C-alpha cells in the first residue's frame, strides 16, 4: 500500500514575501530548506514491524513498593562478629610471636586494647555500612582494615 500524499504542515506559517534582497526569512525547519516537503504525520500509514520479528511482549506489571518496611542494611551484629574474629586473630598472633604476657597487669592491658579495638572497629564499620546490605566478606575486609588501624593507634606508645 503506497503512503498517502502528504499535505501541508498544519503548524507551518503562512509563506512570507521575500525581503528586498530576495531571501526568504524562514528557517530550514520551517520549510525554507531546499528539498523540504512538509509531512502531516496523521496522514501517514503506520509502519509494520520487520518481517519475521516476534511481537513485543506486554509490559510486566511491577508490584507496588513496600510501605513501612525498614531499609535492609548491615545489622550491628555482623560487623561486631567480624571485629571479634579479627580480635581472635590478633590474640593468636600476639601469643604466637611474644608468648604469654609477663604479668597479669600486662595481660589485662593487652585484653583491654584488643576489646577496645574490637568495639571501635565494629561500631565504625556499622556506621559506614548500616544503610547498605554488604556481604559478609566485605564487612570482614572493612572491619579488618579499621581493626588494625585502631589496634596500631592503641598500641602506639606502649613499650
């Protein structure tokens, strides 16, 4: 089926008289460009899909967004567990390298520094990741980095 002959563009302005220099004042998109033919899109026949192409599937209806649900994120227990694991690793490393503490006061100081590092690293990781649902390995890496930074800071100056 041949497309129907296009008519004049309904939005096209009336043609103007050329100025004294013989030029038309219309822009190219107004029909002043050479080779321009105004087309009425309402008079064109709709095009058919490509031969052999499957029809488009219907749009999937999405469920409404949840209302009143709490945002999923990293809970406090996950970074605290990861920090506790790093505390156990630190304790094993200290005991393997330097042996048992020489006195009970040194043992309590070591335990206090490790517990402080565990608490601070766990809380800092939770503050950073509480709005994101991180997998455990990411929480473990971030907590490990923060744990060792806090551990070095608590050990600095202790001889």
